C-alpha cells in the first residue's frame, strides 16, 4: 500500500527537521529567528509539493530539502541586498529614500499576484508545472528537468512558451501593457 502524502511528509519532517534547521542556522549566520522562519518555509514548500517529490534513492530527501532551504535563504538576502542598495543609491544621489509602502500599494500588489496566479493556473500542465517550480519555488531548471525526466532544453522551451502566454494573458486582463 502506498503511504499517504501526510505520512510521507511526517516521515520527511521527523527524519530531516534537525538537519534542515542546522543548515538554515549556518546559512543565516546564527540568526535564530531567521533560521526558524527559513526552516518553517522549507517544510511548508515541501508539504505543498510532496506529491511531486519522488524517491530518487538515498539522500534524495535531504538533497531536495537542502535545495529548498538554500533557495529561500538566497532569496531573502537578495531582497534585503536590493533594498539596501536602493536606499544607498538614493542617498548617494542626494535624493530622499522612497516612502514606505502604502496600503494601496499592498492592495495593488496583491491584485497583481492574484491575476498572475490565475493566469498561471490556466497554462497547459507542462508549462504550469515548470513555471510553478522555477518561478515560484525557485528550483533550478536543471533540477526540474532531472525530476521530470526531460532535457533542460525542454524545460527552457516550456518556460519561454509560458512567458509568452502569460504576457498575453495578463495584458488581456489589464495588468500590464502588451509587449
């Protein structure tokens, strides 16, 4: 009998939580709060995609979780680096740093995300899966190709076709001007 996704996830969590937590702590330079957030987000993403994760042999689970954890930390530091660089650039030019985000900005951003997610959900399955894994889950195209059993060129083509379709779809919905 095949174990349920809940059982698979429970085993994954029990077996690897300590390793993921240690990795997150090391990658966040000992920032306990950030490491806890990264660990939680790692397992949240793993839960969301547990049905797509196949057992590729010894070490595949921790390898998958490590990649998710690493991508989350990289994204965190990139976001914070861009914010610092932007503030520094404004200050270097003698300009005021932009005001904090307003409620209207948040509402508009959420609407954009909703429209984009709706457009992604309407893509053909091969394109949708690649977009979700590469763009949303920040997996490398090579990893996605390997797990799907296709060449990296196929993943690149699917991403390219998805970008074109998404550009048209969001333009039709009035999110952005067409190309």
